[in-house]
């Protein structure tokens, strides 16, 4: 026997190659350092090593040169060809060998065939077709099945998806279809068929028609044997409750909820810094706030904490209850247990939901009891048919000084009930009969409660769309309560309730937006006003103003408020609210913000080009070296801007500027008392207000508040039904700028957009107008705030890029789309994020409002 030789040192690559044999129980034996063992013998000399020639040599795998290319020597215990390779003691082969690869392929094919085996019985006739062309619609799928001779009951498919759903009538149809689709691929590609999972409500209906020969009605099932659980109960045990779906943070102490939300907001804000850095043009240096973000953990500015809600339980003044079937198949008024897009349609009662008031829960129970005996069907989200759709409770509270936080429920003085229906294919006489029964049931239920529940008005909303989100112009049918109701006013007030914010009374129509947490909204608006740095020389633009809550609560701190709102009923409420509270320095314009913001900025401030030209020729610097933001006019000469502003444009340029004829919406000294403005509108003084008001009403029908206008019913109606003036006439002052611009030295915008954020046109208008030096953004969706802030704060180059129409925009995030839009943003001074704070308007949920201050 030859002397044992130690194998020479192996290259590192060879050692790494052998790591491929991971998972082998003998890997440690194989990869262990070679001991002085005679060629082919184990340590005891009793024969060959168990792992002899069970792995391919790394040199063979790398070079394919056989034994001649191996540097291990004659004692190499690894195989150099596939023929020389031996199976391992556990019966497996080297994972890198051809034999192992073939075995894995065969096993995978066998497993795939087993998974593709379709269940064929009477209980599983719902199938899913996979691999369909994306361009196919439901009609195209039906045509394909008919052309192939495949019989079916129903077929559904959405364009853009590769999945379709087919329900067969019998097992024979299903078996024939499965066999045909396997043997006849479409376009050379096999269409696979698999089992489909029914939605919960469909399972209940399928099981609820007949069970053991006994009819089941309204979800009641035959008696379940002792020790067994019915199918609906099994489903219910695995689902979350309405409390879990609506208030996912209710299990946490409130302080922990605040910390959780604060951390979430911080993570969202960091995306603003990252995306602004990416969006900055290569030739433009990064803004200083991006560099400073490294010092505060990547935040664009310091997050100043979260403002807690004064009340935590029962705070919602508006609750929208879904109408549908519970997991047990019972007609239910409450909350859905998930999203419809996820296949969840089950509705559960609002039991133990801490954000819902007891009054709302009681009214929901009354409506649910009424539906049990109603002859009209509930709305089906799957079939898009039915009558009863949604039930909304809106509450109005007493003035703030009378509210006791521990007794919030007792402070609800007015209640509006809104019932959403779909009158398609419903007999009008039957519908009227049902409405009469419903009205009587709700009125009786409210009066028999102890103590009696407040009830102001009942409104029916007839909505025929697919989604429950009805448009603002959806028809409303008032169901008037008896004469003894507590609401005072004329017939036009029957569909309104009132609430109070900051000692102001607000009229609320059925579809108008109003913050759901009234007491927390007071803190929110106070914070926004403080950050806006308002004074009597301030012109405030309230974008997406709703019923005017922000502008009216801050009207006493500014010179004038211009509100913009697209909901006509909300604008009508805003005018009414101004009249109720005796506020005269507000104007509200009905229209989409993206349609009217540009003309309003030109009307009050002049065009951006005017101020850019004026600033280049007349740049005023005061003694401290700071730039002034004063528009040059006779009554403002020598006056400086507020110290918080950095620079502005002079108004001495003679370029023309347009101005609407409804100028008297700016108030003079003789019309405003107390904290109102101390300026005189010279153009308004030159002619009596009543003559200008008559001209405005005759020529334009402008929905604006006019000085000295009597607050009678006629005035309210004229304001309520007025529209935005589109008259092309204009008035110019001696400086070429709008005369109204001479009155205000501080221009601030406060925006409170819906969840989707501001329209790009609105952002562009606010960004490109140099007189808007401060902007306060109130957001209920921090993600949209980040997207809008990217466009507001990202520097732009002098040469803007044209939008080349990126085809991937559908898959882009909101922040990605914002980065693309910054490339086409006109060259203008960017805003700088200065302050940010969260305000918890929605305790027990993951949502909260965010307030961010932008300056430049």
C-alpha cells in the first residue's frame, strides 16, 4: 500500500463550488479537511469511504477536462465524469449533476399536475381561468367559450386582467370544459383552470336556500347538532369584527396611538426629502433644507409632535353605515369587514366601535329593524342592483362654551338622517309607501327612546351609480319631520343642521363637507391660523373651503377671505354661515379650484409676469437689508411687509391687470368694526355700494358677500344661488395692477384638499405667483401631501422639459408622478418646508391630519 499523501492546497474557488451541495446530511463529511487516508479507503481501512465519488470534482465542473485537469492528485475522491458519479448513502445524487436536475424536473412536473387537478363536484362549480389575454373582456370570453362549444352558466372577466371566472351548471359541463381546455390551447398557450373561492355572502346565500330539505330565510338555519358548529359560525370565527375593521388601534392606550401615528408620519415625511433630492435638476444645486435634513433624521423640517384630540370616544359627527348582509345572512346596517376589491361584502353591526356615538348606533339599529320587514331589496355590490344602499347620521352639537368633554353625547342637539337608495326599476307608489313607513318608524323610534333622541330632518338620496360615493348634484328627497321638531326656520331649512366651531354657528347641508371631529377641528384651524401669521393686511385664499369653516373662523384676523369650493351646496352653506355670524369680509366662489384659481389670483394680485417685471425694475430694500413685499400704491407707500416675508415685487409697472367688477367684496372702514381691516377701498368709495351691488347681481350673478347687504331671506337666496362672475370687464389702477391688490401687503393661502390632494394646475398657480409667500397645507392624506410638496419645493431649471408622455405612469406612485411634473414646472422660486405637525382628528384609527407650513 502506498503512503498516504496529503492533497495539495486547493484553490478558493474549488472550496466555494463544493458549497453547492448544501442541504446534504453528509456535507460536513465531504467538506471536512482530508485526513491521511489511503487511496479510496476510510480511516479504519475497512473499505471505501461512504462519500467516495458521490460528488463531482470542482475542476471537472469548471473545466470539463476529466481527471487530467484535476490538481487533487491520484487520491482525489471526487468523480470526474457523470458515468463515474455514484449515488450517495441516502439515495440522492449530487445536486449539480445531470441526474439530479432530471429528477427535480420530473418531480416538479408531477407536483404541477397534481396541483392542476380540478375538483369536480356539485359544491365546486365556480372555476377560475388563468392565462387569458389581457385585452379580452367578458363578452370576448363568452364568445370564446361558445365558439369552443363549452357550456356554462355565467362568465366574468375584466379587461386588463389575465384571470376570468366561469360558473358551470353541472359536473358534466365542468368535466367537458376541463378536458377541452387541456387538449386545445388558445393561441398556442394553454388556458389553465383552477378552483375559485366564493365570497362570504355568496357562500351564505348558496348554503342558505336549502339545507337538509328545510328552507332557510333571512339567514336562519336549521338547528345545528350538539357539539357541531354551523358553516356561517365557522366563517365568522375566522373573520375580524367591525371594531377591528373600523378602529384597528382601539386596543392600544391613547398615548401609544399617538406615538404610533407620530412615527408613521415621520416615515412618510422622509419620502419628501428623498424624492425632492431625486427630482432636483442636475444643473441646480440642492436646496439647503435638503442638506439640513441629515441633522434631523432625514425629515424635511422638524416634526413638532402630534396634537391630541380633546375627545377620544364617540367623536364622529358623521357616520356612514353600509347596508348589506352579515356573515350569517341577516340584513344588517353597520360597517363592512374589509374592502370590496378583496372580495369582502359582509356587513356587521357597529358594536363596541369607540368612534361612533350612541345616538348614531341607535339610529342604525332602528333602520336595521325597519329593513327586516321592508319589501324592497338591499343593494348588491356584486350584481349592482337593489334599493336600500347606505344610511348616514349627521350630528350637530351645542356651542363650544357649553360642551362638557365628559358629557359629549348630551351636547348633540340636532340630527340629520340620510338614506341612500337606487330607484331604478322601482314602482314610484311602492317607493313612496316605503318612505312613509321609514319616516314613521324613525320618528317613533326617536321619541320612544329614553331620553328622546334629537331628530331634525330625514333626507333620501336617490343615487343610481355603482359606487356609494354619490355626486354632489344627486337628487335629494326631504322627508319632513312633524311640526313639533326643534328646528326653527323656513321650509328651506328642513334639510340642514347646525354645528359650532370657535363660537361660530355653521349651517350644514346633506352633502357638504364638515370635519367629523368638531372639537379637534377647532385646534386644527387655530394651529393653521397661527402658522399663517395673519394680520389685518392679509388676503387669505381658502382653497377647497367646503362650508367656509377655515375662512370664517379666521376672518376676524385677516383683511379679506376668498374661498374656493366646487360643491354648490357647500358654497351656499358658506354664504349662509357668513350671514348668520355677521361676517362681511368673505367671498366664496363656486367652481373647481383648477378652473378658477388662475383667474382669481390675477383678479386680486395681478399676473405673475407683471410682478416679475416689476421686481426686476423696482427692487426695494429697507434699512435692515431685507426685501419688502409691498405693492406700491398711494395708501401703502412707506409701509413695509410683515417681518416674516423675505422679498416681494413692486407694483409701479404700467402693465395692464384685469379686475372683476365685484370689487365691493373688499370692505372699507365704514363697513367693518372691531378686528376688521382699517383700509378704504377707493374704487368702492367712488360710487355707492348699492349701485355696484345691483350691477354685480344684474351682470354677473356673483356669489359673493357685499358690504351692508341686509341679512334677510331674499339676500340669502341671492347669495345661495349665485354663480361666479365671468364678466370680461376690468378696472385698472394707476399702477397697472388690480386695485384690490393695493389693499393687502400679505398674501397667504390655506389649502385643505380631499384625499387625492391638489390638482397639478392649482399647484402650478400657487407655485408660480410670486406674491404668495406663505402656504399652509392641511392634509387628511399625508401621501398626497408629500406628492404635492415635491412640486412646491423642488427647484426648477430655466429650460423646462416637455412632457414626453411616459407610458409607465399607471404604475408610478404619486411621488413618482410628482417628480415627472416638476420637469415641466415653469421656472419659479420654490417653497421651503418650515414646520409640520400632526393633529389627531381620528382616534382609534391609523389616520390623522397633518399641517405643514411652506414659505419662500
